[in-house]
C-alpha cells in the first residue's frame, strides 16, 4: 500500500502520542473477527506509516507484562494496548491491569479501543486514567 509516512520533523515537533493520534484517525478499520487480527493489522499499518527507522514490535515484553504493540523512535517510546469490543466488566478489569503493568506514570501508553465499546466502561476507563491523560502519558483512542 502506498501510504505517506509520518514526517520525522512532525514526530520530533509534536511527539509520539500526537503522531499516533493522527495515525489512528486515518486507520481504515478492516473487517476482522479477532482482537489479535486487529492488533496485527494496526502494527502493519504503523510500520507503513512511521519512519523506516522506527522500531515497532508485536507482543513486546516489558517489566513482567506484555503489550500488544511497542513503538520506539529516537528518544521516545509508546506502548499500545489494543482492545476489541470492550463490553464486559471482566475485560475492563483485565485492561486496567494490563495498562497499570505498563507503568503509565512513567511511560507513554495508548489504549486503542476497536469496534463497539460499552460507553459506561469507557467513562470508567477515562476516569481511572484521568491524571495520566492530563499529563499526556496515557491516550485513549477509539477506532471505528
């Protein structure tokens, strides 16, 4: 696919979270049937959109936990956690644990919600990470 890459100066000027926000807005959501497939599709999209020297890894192990997608570019890193159809409290609780394991008070974490999301759980998620969102350490993005 011939897709323009994010310019290196845009990444340097705006930072990795702002650049990821822009990319997620343009991500064309494929019609898939599993969370793993969406995570793979998103990783491939990011590989094609970020500068060639950006490091993008799937299932990245970090301090005892694993994130879906890890991105490193120059001096910035971001951990992406993909959640498809967040609808049940058990899934919400697991997601909270996964994000907390990535240490959002010191690392950039992006929660990517794909498909239908229970709005009550989304509100609780925003509330739980409100401080880190304000400090621009956590971003919660919905992709439809």
